[in-house]
């Protein structure tokens, strides 16, 4: 199996399985959606103890996902 992100339990950089979930100090990730609204979104941070690589994942609610789909530009690629 190819590891594509640390949520699979292994580091994508060094292959280590020493992956731990850290608590963000603010526990929030703030983004601007719409004209003047700011949304607080809970975030989860994973860190590899071997190489120090970090990955951050937003814990989006259904309401936040809908708002993003309706108001944010989609990435091209």
C-alpha cells in the first residue's frame, strides 16, 4: 500500500510509524468565508517523531463544507 498521508499511520517522508496527534494551542483554524464572515474550524495536527513532518487536517462540519463549496473558489489542477 502506498502511504499518501499520515492519517494512514505512517510518515509520507521517512516511512516511520511513530505518528502522534498533537493538540493545537488555539484548537481552531480561522478562515474567511464570504464578504466578512470568519469561521473557526477545529484542526487536528499529526507529527512524525522521526523526521518532524507535520500534517494538519480540518475537522469540517457539514454546514462548513456546504459554505466552502458555495463560497470558495475550487482549486484548479
